[in-house]
C-alpha cells in the first residue's frame, strides 16, 4: 500500500513540475529520491524520447515493447505484478511516471495523429 508520506512527496513534486514548467536537476533528483529506480528509468525514457502521444492516447517505449498508459495504469508487467498488487510503496511503474511527467510539463516528445483503421 502506498504510504501517506509517499503521496505527499509525489503531490509536492508534481505541483513543482506544473508550476515551474521544466524538469530541473533538483526535481530530477527529487523524483529519483521518491521513486528510486523507477524514477531514474522514467527520466531516462523521457531523455530518450520514448514518450509518445497518438491522438489522446499515451504510449511509452520500454526495453522490449511499447506500453499504453492511461492515467497511472500501464500495460507492463511491473505494473501488474508490483504496483496493482501494492507490493511496493509506489503508485506507478516507470512508464506511467514518464508519461505523467511529460503530461505535467505539457511536453510530448513525439506526437503522432491517431490513425483510423
């Protein structure tokens, strides 16, 4: 279960992101301090331009696959095995964290129109 302390830190971080409009080295470190390895991997995914917005849908390219992210839900194994089952003190996998950082900054690194099939 996610602790109250964690939720406070997370809300504070995302508030600073939205107010500042940019990801500073201090905010990057605070993200890593709060989310640990997931924070570090999320920042790496952002820097590698792995966050994709197609129409209104968000995707993050992981190591082996592309995952769809809706709010804080992700289709990856880490989310299903650890986040959804509350085995960790975090509310997002790194894919969802990367997407939410980009969304807070209104910065999508690759925008593609949604194709109709």
